[in-house]
């Protein structure tokens, strides 16, 4: 990529990030109501579409058209679902949009070659966690539209913060793409020792016999071997964490505020 | 002659009351109702020592006088006891080349390059000190004994006796001190004791205000004394009275300078010193511009009034002027001022005294008036005048203490009521008090055999001698004394000039030039005579209102109005005896005047040259007695046997009564001229402090406050808002890093 | 070796998801939506991890994502309990209901007066409240008996 091309891409990306921020700001609930809200939503959607198109236009060309189209679709589903999750007024719709975003993420993971994780995300998130969310919403559903769902906290500042974050990340990722000379200004220790320019990010050699290429056909078997071989202790710890979370949530939910009020002071204060 | 060394005895006089005061303070609560013992015993011992000293010194001096066949000019007697060196600064002061006082007096020693500042705790013993010590301790003892009864059951009983003992200590030190700095220190100390005793019942607002007033008015006088001390140091290069080995300059009242005819600075500096000393004396002795505190001081306990505000402390001014007699004699203008102040004060205070209804206030104005007499006498600048003033001081101490204690006895019996219109006919209720009070009144009025007659006669004689010098010169013309005074009119000089040609033995010529000065003294003489008449009048007005007429007792006294206990009446009787016989004894033998003449200050040639032979001026005595008799008769006409609340004075005096009753509006004038402007100044200062200074401080404090107010709005309690700021902050840091590390 | 285009695109998608989640957690006041946003951020991280794993050709990213899933499940359990307790105390799912720790003289950040809702736009689903016996229509019951 030439210097001109990079700068052209960079300015396009900057415009895209700006449009995305404006779009999110317009879409976020700001308690306007009526025609004003509707028109700002429409304008926000339009801007969002522009931003997404720009992102797509500046995206990298993948190997095959099929892979490219698949990735484009799933990533669009993930991003649009995510935006819809955070801008929808109703928390129920938010949860449903989140499920859609999860589906997109699962697709992205599949395209990236993480079949097990894609499926696990669907199962764990959409199947378990999201259902739990919906149950909570049922338990804690206020009558009608809650006022706090119609307004946001500092929507402009939040959108700006998100845009800055996105811009920074895009910048860094763009530098990764541009090559080792521009990706990192700080010379690493290895570079200094070698006296030359070493690629700062080099693929690590496989360190375990059970490891290997994640794209291999026996993907899940290899992942299982990796997990229960090299990371066995972490798995046990995670299991313990789940147990603690289970006990903790039961302990917490079993004490409603009314009960707590009726408890004697000594017991409340004691361990 | 002395069983003990006189120096040791002299130290004992102030030391014993000091020990008594400390003991009372330390053991007061332990002793409870016996708290008077340390004070009474120590003052009694001090009195015994003081009387021993007086008798010893008196024998010595008078024996010497008799050896000289009755010469009035005894050799000066003094002995100095230096306890320790208080301060010593070498090369403290380089006198200017034309410094007259030092230059003149330091002829013998050669002009000093620089003078050390050395102050010792020096006590002196000379006739004047001995007399003062005896008076202070004796009156103090009687008052302390009287207070045992008077202050009985007072919650501040130990405090009172501690203060009385402390006062006796301070006053003894004041009259025994032998340098001006010590005089100043104990001048303040007696002022502090006076303040504490006036405000003894400090929960009473009037007492607290009176104490404050006394203290503040005394500050004016103390300022005069302080400046006078500075001037004395700058002029003479020493503050010692006596000649001291530690100072190359002879003492201000030391033998060397006294013998030197030109030892004292005249002119502006000398007059300034004298007038500043007079200001100090006016403050302490309640003379005219500064007399306002003494009547209010009657808010204190009556024994304290008797001791401090009648008998002893208020005479400190008289003592100071008498002590500094040579300084004054060198400045005739200052002397005239002293006389004018004294006589005017005597006159004005007597006028005010005629309309007072408060028994203690009558006595307070009478005290001011009598002190005025003393000052008038001092202002004559003659030996007769000085000795007469001290003579009157002694007799006055006795009879005024007697009158005050008598008034206290009446007050004690009347349940604290002191307004003469509310009681009367107490003669039958309290006979001892009545009799002793009558004796004191006769002495105060100046009736023939009593003490006041003789001392007042001497004062009038001293004034008369200055007013009609020719007559006196003729009168004593035939007398053949070495130090006879002649008058010479020096019309060409036009200014009064005391020419002292020779120190001793030769003819002393004094030139009192001015006929104007003589005229002044004539006026003062007539004024004093009229004051004597007024004195007799108001004294007997008080006597008649209190003790004659139908018996009337105020409700506060209850049904048990009775004579005071013996512990209170015995001091009265003793003082009555003293008031009766002291005058005649001291006058007939001339013991006091001869004795005092041996005081170095009064034995110096300039003063001794004015000595006149002792004489009983029958014409003056008749005038004085007539004035007193007229006053008594007038009082009898108005008040004898009448009810004591009759509206007599205002009918008689008309509008003048209002003027007198308001004390010539002096307090009001002071309020308008000094108090109000100062209050306004204070208000302005307070406003400045509150609004400008505090405003600045508040403004400075407002900066962090405003900053805090601006920043505290960020603490909204909303976690989400914090998260927004946190995210933005973090991103800003990352942005900055990315910018810094850009390729 | 530069990352492959696929890895870069994956990273971009992960970054976008992360940023969207950040905006959501910063802006939305509903506790549940905030929580969903946090999950969205986790998803973004997961995508990035997998992309890097692909780049390096090892299992580290995958394993880490599995642990992320585990932790997310625990987190969801605990957090939802907390949300429920918070709701039980205030009757709201509003994060702004918890602002007692503000500066004492500041006014409470309350809901400002909102303009009226446009009902035609704001179609709002209602879920059957859990744990509450549904109100049964008598007529319907009778008709069912007849059938």
C-alpha cells in the first residue's frame, strides 16, 4: 500500500468512525419523543449505514469471494445486532438483539476457524445466559415503559469515547497491516540484540504435542487435549469458580431486603 | 541603739508582708475563716519593725539636732541597702556633649565617655521613708484587724487579706526604693493592688467598671512617670537616688549632687521632668484632671478604701513630689503649677463634697480635697511647705482612715446601705462609732486640739509665707538664724531665679522675684481658706445627717442594727486617739519637721535655705479656726437634729447644686472627649477588622472554596458518570501516548 | 509476518464490538442493558482472541475464550442476583437510582420531565410476569368448560 493509499484509507476510516459516533449518538435514547425522536433515529440509521459501508469499503480483501461474503454477512449481523442492543429502548428487545449479535459473533468465530467456540457461544450465551436475562426481566419488569429506558447517561460523551476507542484500535490494527516498520515504534529487546529488524509479532512454535494447527480436522479433540492437558489446573479453578458463583448467588438471593430488615442487628452485623 | 542592723530591719518591713501575702495565697483555703492570721501577724511584725526603725532614726536625727542647738538644717541622714543587682548594662548610654545634667554633676569624676545602666534592688532609709513606712504599716495593721470583723463571712476572705498584705509590701517598697525604676515598678504594683481591691467584688458590675476606670485613669499618670524616668535617664545618666559605686554619675538625690548648687537642670527639660512627675502624682493622688477614679473606687470594700484610697496609696504622689523636691525647687514654674493644681483640686473637690449623699463618696471627695491641700503645700517649694505636706499626710492618714473605718462600721451595721438620706440618728445605736467618727470629723475640719488643725495650719502658713513674703520677712526679721530667707526683688531679670550662693553657713539669698507669683499664692491661700470652711461644712453635714436627729434605720439592716464588734471598734478607738494627739505632739515638739529636714532631698541647700523658724502663727490659726467654725455652724443650722433626707442643699445652692452633684460634669466631658472618640475609633477598627481584614482572609479562603465548589459538582454519586470520565481519561492518556510514540 | 487479512478483519470486528459495548455500558441506564453491553464487550474480546490465535496458529486464544465463557456465566449469575436485589430495594432497574454517595448539596439527578411517548412508534412487548398467578378470564374459563 502506498503512502497515499494509506492516508486515503486513514481518512476514510476517520470519516467512518466519526459517522459511527454520530450515528450511535443519534440512535441512543435521549428522551426526546415524538417526531424529533423518530427523525433522529432515521438519520442515525442512515449515518450508521454510511459508516458501515465505509468500513466495508476499507476492509481487507479476503482470499475467496465465498469466505469474504460470509465474513461480511456475519460481521454485519454481529455489529448491527450490537448497536441495536444498546440503542433499543426496551430491554426485552435489547436482549433479543443481543441474541442476534451473538449469532453474528458465532459466525465470525466459525469463519475464523473456531468451530467449537462458535457453537459454545450459541449454546452458553444464547441458550443459558440470555434466557437467564429474560427471566430476570420478567421478575423485575416495571409496568409500562420505564423512564430510565428513554434517556441515556451522557450520550454524547459516551459516543465520543466509543469513537475514540474505535479510532485508536483501528489505527493500531491498520499499523499492524502496514508492516513491522510502522507497527511498533519501540524496538524490542530482541531487535536490539539482533542488531536488525525482527518481526515484532512472530508465530510462536507449537509448544505442546497435543497442540497444533487449530484449523486441523480434529479440531475439537485437539482443543480438548489442550484444555485438559496443559490447562487442567485452570479448568479445575474455573469449575471451582462456577461452584462459588452458584453458592454465592443462592446465598445472596435467599436474603430479600424485607428479611434483612427484620433480622436482629447482631446477626446482621455478625459474620 | 538597734538590736538589729538597721539594714536588715529595713528589708524586713516589705519582706514580712510579702511572706504574709504568699502564705495567705498558699494556705488561704486551708485556713478558711482564720485566713487573716498570716497577713495580720506579718503586717503587725512589719509595723513593729517600722516603728523601731522610726524611733531609732528619730533619736539619732533629733539628738543631732539638739546637739546643734535646735538648728533646723540637720545633716542629711540616709543609709542604702542593696539587696542585689537587678540589671547591669555596660556602655548603655553615651551622653551628648552638651548634656547639662551629667556634665555639671560629673565634674569631679571627669566626663564619662559612656554610662553603664545599672539598677539594683536598692532600699533606702531616711527620715521621709521611715515616716512613710511607719504610717503605712501602722494604718495597714489597724485596717487589717478591722477587716477581720468587716470582711467576716465574705467568700473572698483569704483573697482580701492576701491583697492587703501584698499592698503593704508594694507600698513599703515604693517608699523605700532608692531608684526611679524601682519606684516605677512598685508604683505599678500598688496600682495593681488598688485595681484588684476596687474590683474585689468583681461580680458587681459597678465594682468591675470602677476598677477598670481606676486602672485606666492611672495609666495616664503612669505614662507621665514612665516618660519622666526616661527623661531623667537621658538628662542625668542615672536613675539612682543615691550616690552609687556602680555608676560614675552621682545619684539624682545623692549627697554630691545635692551639695552642688548647679546640680539640677532647670529650663525646659527640668520643667518637663517636674510636670511629668506631677502628672504621675496627679494620677495616683487623684488630683484635678485625673481625680475621677477615686470616688468610683469606693465600690471596693471599705477597709480597702480606708487603707489604699484614703490613707496610703493616694499619698504616693505627695511622697514622690516631696522626694523629688530638689528637682522642683530648680524649676519654680513647676512648683507654681503644683500649688495651683493642688489648691484648685482641694477647692473643687470640697464643692462637690458638699452635695454628695453617699457617706463614702463624701469622704472620697474629702480625700481628694485634702490631697489637694498637700499638693498646694508642696508647691510652695519651701521647707515649711514640704514638711507641712508630710505632716498633713501623716495626720490625714490617721483621721481619714478613722473616718473611713467609721463609715464602714455604719455601712456594716446598716446592711450595706451607705446613702446618708436613708438613715439618721445613729448616735444612740452605735455610740463608739459615733464618738470616734466625731473625733475624725473634728480633726478633718481642723478644730483646735485635733490633728488636722495643726497640719492644716502649717499648710496655710506655708501658702501665706509665699503670698505675703514681706510680712513674713518682717515677722521673722528679728530672728537670727543662719539660713534665714530674704526676699529680693529682681525686677531686671523678670524671671524667678533661685540663687544659691553657698551651701552652708553663709547667707543664702533667695530671689523670689515675681509679684505675680506672690499674687498667685495669695489667691491660693484664700482659696484654701475657703476650702477649709467647705471642709468643715461637708464633714459636719455628714456627721449630722448620719448621727443626729430621729433614729432611722433602712430596711436592709433588719432589726438588729447594732454597734460593730470589738475587733472593728478597737481600731477606731486607736485611730481616734492618734487623730487627737498626733497633731499636737508632732507640732509642739517640731519633732516631725526637724526629723524630715534631715531627709537628703529636703536637707539640700536649695531647700534648707528656705527654712523658717518654727512659729505658731496666731493670726493664721484664728483664720483657720474661724473658717472651720463657720462651716460647722452652717452645717449645724442646716442639718443638726433634722431628718437627714431634707432637700436642703438644692434650695440653698440652686443651679449650682446640679453642677456640684454632677461633679462639674468632668466625667461627662471625659466621656464626650475621650471615651466616645475612642469607642468610635474602636468601632471603626472593629469594622475594618471584620470587613477588610476578615474580608481578605475570607477572599483567600474563598479561592479553594470556589475551586472545591466547581469540582464538587463532579461528585454526582452516579457510577455511570464516573465511568464516562474514567473512560475518557484513559483514552486521553492512550491518545497522548500514541501521539508521543508515533513513528 | 504480517497478520493475514482475515485476522485483521476479525480484529476490526472485535474492536467494533468492544467499542459498541463500551458505549452501551456508559450510556444506558438500565442495569440489564448495561449488563448486555458488558457481555458485548466480552464478545469483542473473544473475537480478537480467536483472531490472534489464528494468527499464531496455537490454542491459547481458544482456551482463553473458554475461560471467558466460564467467567461470563459466573458473572451473569452473580450480577443478576445483585440486579434483582437492587430492583427489590428501589423498584427500578435504574443505575441512577443509586446515587446516595454524591456531594451532599448537589441535587439528585432525577428523571427530567420527558415528552409524551409516541405510542405508534413505541410498540412495547409485555412478558408474562413470572411468579405471579395470571388473571384468568372467567368467560374464557366457562367457554372452555363448555368445550
